[in-house]
């Protein structure tokens, strides 16, 4: 009827409520939850879904009672061990395992086990299981932002190093409308610092976008440069008292790396998989709880009222059929545009 | 291999999986599949009181006028709602104008016109019921690819609406803020927005945030760029970049309540579509089948009732 979704994500909510409902002891709910995960895993991979992501443990969950947290960590350790056994489902479906999150927050044994599991399954190519532990989208995004800043800083340093060594002070021509680039890339606080008359010599920088500004009839090049002070020195040498027109300036422009959407995406923990096509949260709650905020912005959220250990094949089929229906509608709309 | 003969029986709640269930049907079962997706038996707002057949653009204008007068009267909080559990910040994805117009054989512009009336009414109710902030997704960054005729109409509509509501904003203590990449908006609209924001910046009773040419992802990218600037300037260290620093750089830093408590999306779509991204981490979602021009007080009350019944745990446990 329609395509099978490539990637389904699950928020496995409701284990404790299930245990209470069944009169089980605490902790038993999570064990039942693991069994449900194995079941769903099989259904998904049989259906032809390649990527499966599950929200196993949020950074916020560390705030729970220490006994519960310990119980979950022990369970994880136990189950990781089981998954790596010869006869497990991992080998049956050729699953490559990823543990997504701030793994440094995990206790040593769990972290080591997770890393071992990732290494052991690195060569599997048929299907992928991404287990989010010690994860929140906030943490993922902040980490991606930090890494992007670090990358750009390194890029700029490398660029400067190669230019200075060549004794050349010309930049690479980009051929784009610089003013257009500025309007799009220069943001609030940086713009105001630029408008100061000492723009050339201050350590202004906004990811290295060139600013062409008219001040008192003179067109200055206030270059937004690197994180290095030397960068500014070089810039002011080339820019002092410049009265070139915009057309000329295009030839002698520095193109500094700017942070873009792709840079952040590249540094996301979830960058190893495509975005989910469907997000399912069990137990009837209708919120994301800091899970895959970036990656699920265009995918539908289904909220079956069943608790996670109660999830079954029909819930999955229902979600897939709905996905196919709306996929058909969106494809039609896309073709119209 | 899954053997079809041995499939478990279909759970009661999934018996009609692809049809939207009426509220009556859902109440028969103790656990509706999707509590928030429903087809209402509540009477829809009809424009001329006679159903859909006689709807015309002229009638839209007439009933807009009538509704404005009606909205002036006092609106006490309905008995079903608990004043103490009202959300501070409500966000709305105003989806379905085009489909609404198509259903009536009208041009898309009529749908947007009717939609702006829904918005005015919602602003009115929010003000009266003590909600502090309303953020609406008026135009996505991804919507620029729509036909130019429609985009131009929308830009004109924004301008007309801001101009016509300006007096009301001032007299009712409403602060208006616009978030999004305003550089892509027509110059005249940019200027009008600046003026409106300036004129209402000290109003504190209620804040209307209009997301125009907005994208949740780009909000984060621009926050990232601001932080990169600060790192470069030595204002902060790379290691200082934290969740609260990111939050402060997002465009929603124009309000005391940057995180919506409740998100409502109309027209039956179950996704966020690049609206507020970071800000929606713990927001309660309420998806409504009605198209935006048909969303009124009754639907809003239902969303609020649902919201007030939810247990918000933020990852911890309520013992």
C-alpha cells in the first residue's frame, strides 16, 4: 500500500504503572518492559524497518530514587550481556548497537559494557538499534553546539596558518552577495558591536562573515575573524583606509567559516541515523520529554494508551498504516508544489 | 516470520484504527487509543448559521464584525476549569486554513481570513482567562515555497491585522513580539513590526508572540552563532556553553515564560513541523481534528481540561 517506515522511535513509558497494575514488585515492570522491547524489535525488523530508537533512560531520570536508578543500571548491564550472546536477537537480525547519550554520566561498569557492545556489533549492517541512555535532547544539542564551535575555531586557525605561511593576504572569493550573506548570518549582538567605529581593531567576530559598512562616506571592511588576535592584526593591515567599492571587495575577501545547520547536525549523537519516520509514546502521555526534539520535528507522534509492557503488534501496524496514509498525502502535496 | 494465523486479537480500542472516533465512542472505552484526537459533536462555528453551503467571502467579513462585538462581553472561566491549573504559556499551530477554504469551494485567502478571526478570538479569551503568553505559528520558514499569490496575501494579512489590532493592544495591555527570520518579510511589514513591538514593549498583561518566517532549528542555529561570538570575544569559555546559555539566546528570550505548557495543533496533524523545538521539551501536546477556522472557545476549553488532568513529571517520579 505504501512504504515501510525506515526508522521508528519509541518512548517506552509506563513500566512502573504496569507493575503496580499487575501487583508486581518494583523493578519487575522494567523487566517486563525489556521483554516488550525484544518483542517490538522482532516485529519491526520483520516488517522491514531498519532503524529503531528507544528512550531507555533520560538524564532527568537520575533524579529518581537511588534504588530505582540502581535497579535500572543493573538491568541494563544484565541485558547488554545477554544481547551479546551468540544466540541472541542481535545476531539473528544483524543488529548494530548504538548507545546514544552522555555516557560519561553512567557508572563505569555500564559504560564499559555499552562501549563493548558497540564495538562488538560495529560490523553488523542489516539493522540498527539506538538505545538512548543518559540522554536528553538538550544535552545532545549543547554538545553539538560546543563541538561545532570547536570545529570552526580549528578551521579558522588552520586557514590562518596556511595563509600566513604563504605570505598572502587575499582570501578566497566566494562569489556570493556579501550583503546578502550578512543579512542572513549576522545576528543581534554582533551587529551592534560592529557598528562601533573601532570595528576594525576590536576583537569582533561572528563566525567570520565579512561586513561591508559605510561609515562617514568611507566603505570599510570590518572583517569578522577568528578566535586568534593575530587574525585581527592581519585583517586591519588589509583593511585600513580602504575605499574600495563593493565590486572590488569581492575579489579580496576573506571567507571565514560560519556555523550552519549542517555543522550542528553533524555533531549530534543521533547523526549516525536518519530522522525517525514515526514516534510512538506509550501510556497515553502526549509529550516528548526531551527526546529527539531536533530529529522528530517533522514526524508524527502517536500516543497509544497502552503501557509499554502491553504494547503489541497491532499498535505497530496501526502506526505504520497511518504513516503510509499521511505519507501518501504529503507526497501528493509535494508534487503539487 | 510472523504467522498471520496466530496474530493476537485486535484490542477493542483499535477496532476502527483509521477513523477518527467521536467523543461518544471514546467514552465507551476506558482507554481511548489517542485521547486527544477526536471528532467533535460540539457544533462547529458556522459562518452564516446555515451550514457550509452558503458560505461566501462576504459572509466571512460580516460575521467577523459581529464576533468582534460579541467578544467585548465578559468571559468568566468555565466551571470545568481550575483557575490554579491554567497554563502560563499556550502555543498554537494554526493549521488547516487552506483545507477549510477548499471544503467550501473558496479561495485559500478566505481560509486565512477566517483563520485570523479565530486568532483574534483566542487572544481575547486568553487575555480574559489569565493566560500570560500565547505563541502562534503564523508562517513557517518552510512556507516560503508556497505559491507567491498565497504568500503575498498572507504578508498583507499580517500587516492589516497588526494595524487593525494596534489600538486594542495598547488599550488592553497586550505586548506583541514577532520571532523568526524577519529579513525575508516585506520591508513595510518589518517596519510595522518594529513599531508595534516598540509601542507595546512595556505592556505586561498579556503577550502575543507571532512566529513568522520561523524555524525551530534555525532558532537553535542562531543561538549557537551568538554563543560562538561570545566564545570568540572571550565573554564565555567553550566549556561554559550550557542549557541555560542556549535558552537565553533563543528568540523566545523576549518573554518571561519561554516554554509553552500546552501546544495545540489543529487539522489533525500529529507533528510539530519545525515550530518551537527546544522550547517544547516538556510541553503537553493536544492534537485537534478541527481545522483552524473552526477552532473556538469550546475546543480551547477541551484542550485546557485535558491539560489540567495531566500529570507532569519532567522525568522524575510522583510518588
